[in-house]
């Protein structure tokens, strides 16, 4: 996974989408984690949850499942679901960059969560693709501003003659 830079505007849009998903899926908690296990954003009740541990373990879960997928000749398993006595968690990969987790209980259902996650994944993927395009444009701009950009091979040859 390549690193990415998220500016305030992108963060605001991601945060809005997580809040929308939280409400529409009737979830307890919605969170976005990078593949290194760092919490990016969340919506919902985090008072009784160690979000740092949750983010780390979620990324580890994706990594472990990725190992299983490779062992079975699969590219990856992009959606995971864990069912508990009281709470359930739906985990999915978004834009091959981040991990989306939705914690929910009996007030919602797996069908509703999957439907809402699918729509939110499309919206989040658009945001991350826009971030990629923006970063690519900025990197091109930096290269053009480099003091070495206008030096040619001929200039280097002349320097060492």
C-alpha cells in the first residue's frame, strides 16, 4: 500500500460519509483504518472501546485473512464478517487503501449493513481516487519546480569533461 496524504477537505468528506453510514446502517460505530492499523476517522460511540486496539486488530485481521486468501490461491477476501452474541462487525477494504469497519447489534441487520456499506464504499473510493489524482498532480508540479529538472545529460557530460 502506498502512503497517502489527506487534507482537511478530504477528511471532512470522509467524516461526512462515515457519519452518513453510521446513521443509515443504524450502527453502533463506523471507523476507517489504514492498512498499518492507524485510525483515520470514526463515527458513533467510542466511549467504551479502545479505538487504538480496535484499529490495530482490524488491520491485523485483514492481514491474516490476506494470508489465508493467498494460501487458497485467491487475491484477497475483500469483505469479512464476524458475528457475536451481542455485537457484529462487518469489515471491508476500500479503494485498496483503507479498511472500513461497521460495528452493529440487533437494531440493524447484515443485509442493511452490506447495502449501506456498498454505497459508502463507492463514495469513499471516489474520494480516495481524487486524492490520488491530486497527489499525482502535486508530485508533477514539484518535479517541474526542481532546480535539477532542466539539467540535461549533455550538461552533465560537459561538467565532467
